[in-house]
């Protein structure tokens, strides 16, 4: 029988693997993604899938 230890508790950044999305921020508010997600302490430009809400908002605002 093997014992599985839970993922360590994260104090900042994504709290679970389901939250590992690359959010888009602006220079005016680098700690808040376009979708409204607080991203303080998250890595810059992670190799995760792009948040579709951020992508849609960026495209609508002409940021990309």
C-alpha cells in the first residue's frame, strides 16, 4: 500500500492545478487579471493555458 501525500498548501498563486491558467494583466494593475482574478504572487508568463476570459477581454479592448 502506498501513501499519497496531498499537494502542499499554497499561500499565494494558484491553490490547485485547476487554477493554473496564464492570466493577462495590464501595467496599470499588474496584480489583477483582466478577468478580475487576483494574481499577486503568481509567476510571470507561466507555461499554462491562457485564461479564455482574459483573452476575450484583451481582444475586445485591442490589447492583442
